[in-house]
């Protein structure tokens, strides 16, 4: 009897799992890959397109360059998962049957009920998002003057917010455009969950690039002209970008498995198994248990590490073998600020690097992207992408 395995999503978790499943599944198993886009986006480098849209050619990888010919690919939006029928419903009315399912649909931006935010803010979760930000920043800059510059406000100073601010600054400086940039964070520092030495370095780098930083003030509302924060403060804006958090995809709400009620992210054990033994979940769409009370972080690094184990466990489930547990291993953090970068708690050729900046940090950033691209496609594409990472 043929088993039908379906993977939902073409992000890091989905693409990595597909590569592993193709190696591990037997010939009596059909593998189907479903995604809204027919390419994999190297999402942690998508901010590069804000300053330089031509980078898109280096960070979008067609699925046909990733998967083998034996894997079926379906481009479509998932709108429903029926566990009883073991069928996935797509927006065009088609259904995809499965015996085992790996959900790797990623996440969407969380707006936390803030009035006006979803209506007026750009997000940064796709290639189109990044290109849209570039276009609006460029248009606003053309309308600005030295005495009345374009005003770009970025809400959320996590990794995406910091890197977005850096790319807007890169665009401003490269094109000598009149742009004011303000980064607003509700908690007390940039990269609020990061280590203090890295926070301090990033704040200095952002300050050096002329980015205004407001911390300890939560955004409370937005209209078409202003961002409101704190008790009574406001900022006028021409372009507003929101990077303040994530929540589950709408399709996840149709899954009859244990989920977080607020975010609809899927709860899994360290094995990636959900409350339905035929459904596994990985990446940003999942809340993956870790030792103690921790959860795996919703990062590219975690998805890369987890993909092989999740794929192996799906194979173990088919073969009725015991499942492996996975524990996240933090390999450090590298953050770009335009063409500059700062790294913390990384290593190079076995040498520990507590805090790194300049050439070494930039090289680490390039190396991370190139290593991933090499993993899913090969060295030629990775070498081609290197200069733009």
C-alpha cells in the first residue's frame, strides 16, 4: 500500500524537510509539496531588497531547483485541513489527500489588535512585502526635501526591525535621499530578547547610521498620517513598517490539533508530533517543546536545525519506529545593518567570537546564507549569491 506524505510550506522548514524526505522515504511512498509560491525565499535576507531590489534574483530559488522529479509540487493556498478525511483543501477548490502531514506553513505578522495598524503598515514576511517597502520609501524620498524629509517609521526593534532600519538607511545613504528613520520598540532596548553586549553594539551602529531609536514605548494606534505611542506622543510618517511579532496562519485555525488559543500556533512535542499522530509541525507555525519550560525560537536557525529530525520522525512514524527528540542549539546571532553587521556568541574555524563587527561579522552573515543555499541547491547558486548577502 502506498503512503501519501504531504509537506505544507516552502520556507526553511519545508524546503529542508523536503530534501531530507527525498533521501529517506521508500519507493512505496508518494511525496507532495504544497506552497503558495513556486519558489523558496531566503527570508532572513529579504530585507536586502529594501535597498536593492535586484537581490531578489539571488534569494528566490525555484522549487524545481530544490526538489527531485519524483516529488509532486502543487502551487496553492491552503484554506482547510480535514483530519477525519485526511485531506487538505486549497483556495481553488482542489483537495490534496494525505496519510502523513508535515505542517511548515510559517507565520503571519501579529498586529495585537492595535487600531489602524493592519490597514496602514507594511509588513516584512514575503518578497512582495520587501519590494513594496522599497517602492514606497523611494516614492516618499522623491517627494521629500532637505528641510522636510520623508519620514519612515519602523515598529518593533527585534531582528527584522533592526535589519529593516539598516536597509532603509543604506538606501538613503547610497542614493543621497532626504529620509528620517525612526525605530520604535515597546520594551527597553533594541533586540529585546538578545544579550546586553549585542543590544549595545546594535544601538551604537543604528545611531551611527542616523536612525532615531525610541524604546520603552508601545505603539497604541495608527491613522493614515501618524503613529501614536506611549501616553500622548505621536510620530508623523510617510512610510510605516511593522515588524512587531508573529502569529499563526489562518489555515492553522482549521486544524483540529492542540494549539495556542491566542496565536493558533500548533503545539508539538520535542519530536514535532502533534496531538494527531499523523500530523507533525515545524518552524514558525509551531510551538515546539524544549527542555524545561522553554520553546524553540521562531528563527531560521531553529528551522534549519529541526528540518532533518522532523523529516526523520515522519519516516519513523510510517515505519512504526520510535521517534527522536530534538533540542535547539543556539549557534549565535548575526545581525546586518545595511552593509555592516554585528555578530554575537558565534565561532569561526573553532574560535569563539563573543562579539564581532566589521569584516568578520559581514563574512559570517554571508556565510550563513551561502551555507543554506548550498544545502538546498548546491555550491554554484550559493557562490553566485555570496556578493549580495
